[in-house]
C-alpha cells in the first residue's frame, strides 16, 4: 500500500488487522450474496413479499440471541470462535448450493437453512467485533472500525455485481456458488490471525449475571443508552427494506430482476464509497457527521418512495446506502472507543441485537404490509419518522447534543457489575 494512503489508513499497518479485515470482507460478501439469492429465489417460488420477509426474518431473528453469543465471545478464545463459525457458514451455504443444483430447493428449505446460518452469525459477529479491538492499538481503533464497517456494508455492492448476471442466466445456484467461494476465503483468512483474545468471563454458565454486566454498563451511561436506542430506531425504520425490494422492482419499476439487482447494487456502492470516505477523512468531525447522516438516512427512503423509474431509484439507493452505512459505522466507532474490553463482546452483541434483531421483525412486518399497502408508503412514513426523531435529539436537551458537538462518548467511571 502506498505510504500516503497507509498514513490515512493507519489500521492497515498491522498484519493481524489486515488478515482479520480480509476475512471479514469475504464473510460479508458471502452473506450479502446469500441474502440476495435467498430473496430472489423465494420471491420467484412464492410470488409474495410476505415470504421474502419470512426468509429475511429467519436470517436475522437469531440476532436476538446475539447477547448469548457475546457471552461466548467474552469467555472463549475469540480467534477460534471466528474460525469455527465461519466453517459453519461455509457448510450451510454449500447445503443451499447442493439443493439448488439438484433442483429440489423449496421455500421452507431456504427459510430453515437461513435460520441455522443466522444462529452461526449471531456468534461469529460479536467475536469478530471484540477481536477487532485487540488487533490494533487504541489510537488506530477508529480507523479499523471504519474500514471494517466499510467492507461489511460495501459488500452489498459486490454481491449483486457478481451474482446478478448469474441469477438471470444460470439461476440461484450461481449466486450460492459465489457465496460459498467467499465463505471459504473468509475461513482461510482467519488462519493468518495470530492475536489471542479473551474477555472477562470465567464461568459461561452464569449467563444471566454475565449479560447483566453488559446491560448494567449500557444503562449506567446515558449517552451509550441513547445511542443504542437511536440505532434501534434507525435499523427498524430506515434499513428494513430488503423484503420489499423484489416486489418494488416489479410493481413500481417494472423491472423484476434488473431493478432488484440495480437497487441492491446501488445501496452497496453507496455504502462502500461513504464508509471509505469516512475512514479517510472523518477525523474529529464524527459528531456532526452522525447528525447529518441520521437526517439523510430518513430522507433517502422518502426519495425512494417517489421513484417510478430506474434512474431516480438508483440515485435514491446510493443515498440510502451511503447515509445508512456511515451512520452505523459512526455509532460503532463511538461505542468501540469507550467500551472496556472485559465487557466488549457482550456490549457489542447487544448492539448487534438492537440492529439485526429488530430488523428481523421490521422486515417481516414490512414484507407483510407491502403486499397490501405497497412499498412506497412503507419507504415514506418510516423515513420521515426517523428524520424527525434525529431532529428531536438535536434540538432537545438529551446527552446526544454533546455527542453531536464533540464526536466523543464520555467514558463511564467506576464499576458496572
């Protein structure tokens, strides 16, 4: 990497970060390619946004159990956990590929395997996020989190780019083959990570007490709690659109396959560009960016609701992807910078639950309502509600006003257990 770019991206100077980052990138590409293939084949088999919502719910609902994954991540060797869970992700993806290749794939099979893989991811992601903070020094952590979020969100562009043509020609087994390939690369990449990392749990059997420590930390810091609540609202109101996209592309854009792929690619490309810019240039402007990206996250779905052709829908999707990914990256950076390592796995697993778990129910609900109400109304109303909420947190006397101004979450002193 050129020296001037390395100076801008200091996390990349660390060998273990590069290996972990490469594996996380491949894992994310595999995940988004898999979700794209699942949504496409389920809509094709059922002709219903409701069933697409069910398959998305099956993928994301295990994130409600992510706090238990966080307990595991704070008890056992995190490097080993990530390796094992990535092997599990590879195995389930190969199962889908085999069923699709044999021509026996049905909706219930997609839903069942998606649920199993969701459980695997609910353990992998907290362990991966906790390990991330151990492979770079504290001064490079912000850059490491930004780069990781960049690839996690930006991989939404790579999935459609690689598998979109295959969906229209070879079929869903082509998408599953791409997902399996990147799942294999993600597993291999972890073999190069040498950092050993454990949390502060000595007895995993004391699940309630262990989770209580993570919850106590969050409750004891009002700014942290407010960020959690804002993330929950953000994910439920502005990011839970996956179940609506196949139907929206068919009924509003009149491009069932091409429109779906274009919107998904636009979201991913916006996320990739936005988070890369964040990693390069954010610096001390994180607070202001958090405010503006929150507002943009609400406005972008409103623009999507008014799109009746592919060009404005593509522009809206890029704005959705960039604003939403940057908002999530900024909240992750703020939390990772202040959370103690002893409870990091549990706190970040609760963050995952607040994000992915609520999206599971929201996607299911929006998928059910889209068949009756239409997707435009379900883009418009939640988007407006979130933009209003962000304005309220800025204008009212909440602790978030100070976070917007300084870009820093105050560290909590004392014990939290």
